[in-house]
C-alpha cells in the first residue's frame, strides 16, 4: 500500500513552493494589528535534524530569541519510530514545530503579538537551521475584531 501523503499536493492552496535561494522573499511587515502568525512549511530538510529532539529544543529556543520573544516554557516529544513535536509557550504567543523525518518535512507556526517581535526572522532562522531546500510561507496579520476595536486595552 502506498502512503497517502505522497498523493497530496505539498502545499495546497499556496501556489509554488520556494527554493532555498528565495528565502529573502519573506517580507517583514510592521503593523498595528494584534499580532502576526507565520506559517512555514519546510521541504527536503536534513533527516537527522528532523528526528533530533535536542536539536529541535535548541532550534526553537534560538528562534524565539531571534524573534525578540520571551520564552516561558518549552515542551518537546520524540515519537517512535520517528518524528518530533516541539511547542514553545511565549509571553507573546507560541512557536510550534512538527516533523516528519521520513519525508524530510517540517510544519512550523510562529505566532507573536506586539510590535517588538519579528516572527519572520525566526522563520528565516528555522529554514536555514533545518537545512531545507524548499519552503512555503504565509504571513497572516491577526486583527482585533471590529466589535472590540474601540475597547481600551491595558499594555
């Protein structure tokens, strides 16, 4: 039986994935939104790094620092026979990484709130750290719902 994953488009709805030379196309946008949620898919990554829980802990910690975020708690889990999931709770939100070493793939979310954070920098770092050859990237600006935009928020 063939694995079902190979039948799926590698990045549905996102158009073409990017090559490693295109990493500089990730844009840095400054906004007055409540936060930015970067979704990064890495393809053709180093298989050993994708399966190394200690490496992933270090990579998440470094990416949080590069983003200007405050790491509150870090949880990782290594699956058998392969794969790792890591989740960083940030004062500003979270970073999550899920890996599939058998296909060289990592799914990453970097969600941060506040004007002082730079989630795009974390994504660029993670792309390079996992030695990915291709990537898909989405930068979603999280908006304050219209019904509560006039409410006073304490910093």
